C-alpha cells in the first residue's frame, strides 16, 4: 500500500524506533522567539548542555515587541527583559537572531518562508502553535512547548508519537470574495475545535491547488484551531517557484526539486479519515463566538444556542454569546465594530495587505472605528511601502505599523479595551486574547477592509 | 522531576469545557524568564470573581482539577502547566485534552487523566456535595477512587513509566547520541542551514 505525504516525511526522519516508545524524530529546522525559549535556555544552562546544531536554529523577536517607536528602548520592562534574555541567550549559545530593527525581523512564521528556510519534506518546529503554517510547503511542521524547545536545542530531535492522517478535500472553485481564510474557518466550523486532534491534516483538492502559496499558508496556519498539530499541502510548481531566489534556496536546485517531486501522497495511500468540502458553496465566513469553531457565513445570523443539540456545545454557545454581548438572531452584518486589525501570521503577508488595500484604495474608514495594519515582517512592510500600500492605508485613516504579532495576542501595547469589539484577521477569538474583556470576530483581509469602511461586519460585495 | 506513584487530595469541580490556555494563564503573565511564580496568573480573569471555584474553601487548596471536555486547547504555552503546578495541582481530569497541553503536562510531571463525560459528571456531583471528599489517584494501579467508587483510566506504558520514575526526556534522548550522529551522517545535503548568507 502507498504512503501519505505525512507518512513519507515521518519515515525519513526516524532516528530510532522501538515498539512501545515514541519514535525519535530528527528536526531539520528549529525556530525560536522571545516568549517560549527563555526557560529552555535556562534549562540548558542549569544542566550544562549545549545547543547541538545552532546552524539549524533561527531566532526572531515578534510576540511582544512594540510596533511603534521601535528605535527607542522597549518601554514595557517585562517585554524588554524577555527580548534582552533572547538576545543574550542567542549570543551565548551561538544562534542567529533577527532583532527588532533588523530587515529580517518579523513573525517567526512569516520569516521562515521569506528566507527560503522553509522547504518541502522538512521537519520544522517552533514553540508556537501556529508553526503549522509551514505545512503549506509540504513540510511537517508543528508547535511545541518550552520543554520540547529545550529538548530540540539539546538533541535536535524529539520523541513523538506518530500522528494519524486526515484528508480534507476542498473541491471546486471559490467564488469571488471568498478567500483561504473563509475556507479554513468553514473547515473548523465543520469538524470542530477538537476534530483534528491527533491527526495531521492534508489539504487537497482543486480549490487548494488553485491557492497561492501565501493563501496556502493561511489555511495551514489555522490547522491548530481544528485541534491538529500540523497541516500539510503537497508541494508543486507554485511551491518551487516561491522558494526560488530566496536567500536560503538550495544551491543544488535540480537535486532539491528532484527530491521535492517525490513528496506527495501515493494514489493508493489510505488516510485514517477523509472529508470533502464543496468550494463552490463557500461564502465569506466570520466567527460570532469565543472559539474559532464558532463561525458562520457572513450573510447569516448569530445562532440560537437553544437549537444546538449537543449540551456541551450549547452551553459553550450560550456563554460565548454572553461574553460577546450578542443576541441570537442578529444578522451578523449588523454587528458594529470598534477596531479592525489586519495582520498576524495568518493574514499579515504581502498578498493579504494588497487585497485589503485594493478595497480601501480611495475610501475612508468609518469614523466610528480605528484600523491597525501590522505587516507580518519588516520585509513585508518594506515591500508594501515600495508598492505604496502604506499610503493607501493611511489615506483611508488606518494606522501603519512596524512588524510583529501585535494585536493578534495583545502582549504588546496593541490591545483591545474591555468591551471593545474587533474584526481581526488573526486566528484566535478566545476570551481576552486581544486584550482583557475584548471581543474578537475572526475575518478575512477582504472582510476586514470592507468592515473598516462600513463600520459593521461586511464583505466587499456590500460596498 | 518528582516521581508520581499515588496522590490523595482535594478535587476542584471546574464545570467548563474548552478551557483554553489563555484562560489558564493569560498572555500578560508570560513575560517572564524563569519557570516559577506563575500561580498568581492561574485563571487570572476568573479569579477576580469571588464566586469562582478556586476562591472558595476548601477548593482553593485543591490539588486535583476536574474539568470539562477539551481542556488546554489553544496556544502551546507550557506556562499553563507551570501555572497549574505552581498553584499546587498534581492531576487534571477531563473527558478530553488538547494534544499539546497533554504532551506538555507529561513532560512537566503533571498527570492528565481522561475519564468519560458521565464519570466526570458523577465526580463533579460528588465533590460538590462533599467538598472535603478525598480523591485518590494511583498511577501504579491506573485508578481514580473516591467514596466507594474506583474508576480505571488508560495511560500508555511509556508515559506511565517515565512519570513513575520521574525521568526527564532530554537525559533519556542523550543516551541515543550515537543514533543521532549516525542519522546526521546519512542526512540529505539539500536541507538548508541557518548560517548567515554572505
Ligand atoms: S501572529 Fe499571533 S498566532 Fe502568529 S505567531 Fe504571533 S501571536 Fe502566534
């Protein structure tokens, strides 16, 4: 019987396999940032261990770095402590770092691909659950905790239990205005926030093939919100084209492409689970609740929890509506927004900024709201500025910021005030995620832009 | 890492499902560079409410947390495990855990036990009716017992052995250094390195 892509990559990275124990898996690339690495380096130091392969490790500063006045010392003393600690650790252990102000600084999952370090067939880990983003290149990539970060630093391996595989076939053609973000939100709403647990999701089908590399990253990015640690897309010509010319693209290009061309799921391979979605039927999607599975088409209404059969889900929906201050039956398009956030590792790449700018060009954002545009990396910012996108955003009344995670998780000063409601292109609408008491609706960049203009949740078709 | 054989303690009924790691420890508490002191951030938003279960006697001294399904979803932050442990929790019981949280817990020596929803509900009722009811968790026997009830749970042999021996993962892997060396020798040359490009 044939193998799935995930099985192929897994098998190629087994250092040791013993019945009854997790496999010891080799890690090709380890990305680190300031929030989940300090204690790992601390652990190494305490036990007198070294970083085994510093040249397979890369650090960037992103989670709590400021997006304004980045030339000044970081004002928040704890953020400063974390960033300084990362810099000291990288210097001490010999790890390459891209610090605030560096041209390659940015969100770790934007930086890896833009440097060309993310390539098909690799195992990639990072102490951040959205590491699944790199799966868009046909790499097995997943988030790990700080003890695992320490484990990878010390051994360049991880003991892991082989995951099951799930195929998600998205067949057909997306309607205009429907984006990768809508696809993944619809998938999560269908399988639930626990539906992918224990699986690697492989996204397949004509609609996935048709997506650009950046859109594929958006899809894989949110695999974790369906409970899966990793999402995968088989590499193809688009993947190779994207890597070509990047700083770390393989020197022996032909050898690399020959290898990459072996990375697909065999026709006779069997997935543990297989589901299919009709791309033609998908519409712009937004969340109404406090987990990414609580979403609905934008043309719909806030659902009535009383109509939900499952008692757990019903309870969760009731609590979500209280927290979100929403009433069942309200058309989603009537929900007024205070803050629009365009950015994050889900939707902070150049194509995301271009698509939002195209909507905002010559328009003004509603006077009732503020809009923050935060590029995913310094290079994305420079590219956008070269294309004049910053001017479009600022002329529309939005704020143009420096790169980082920013309001995706509100660890830096970019936060929602209590009760404030956002339309956010990020990936998590958990209670308080974007600031204590803040209310988050997850949306695509197109919906974010249209919402900014109209003041209520909207799609470009409503303009 | 401390060895885990058996533990008897006060169990806390947390009647909520989908308790994500942002609830367990909000992001603002993550800005630290040590492994201790995270107990002040545990369930920080909920603890402002005097009615919250951990603000009540005797639950505030609880060591076994009994939660609804999908505990530990969301961000991979291991601080969630540290916060629970720093507070004093030794065991978390839930019908379903998020994978990463469960992995992090095993590494840190925090025991996560899966019990079916109906058994969790029965346990909730019992510890609500009698908050001081001792609950006993035996990793040796793989059972949770309280009152006259003894509930078996599953735990893979490897994780159980590690927790019972209090063994740290890195030390175990470093015993395999020869295998890692051999793997690296055979590794394909097309994989990139992060050495600075000049
Ligand atoms: S942008 Fe958000 S989800 Fe992505 S790495 Fe940063 S905090 Fe995590």
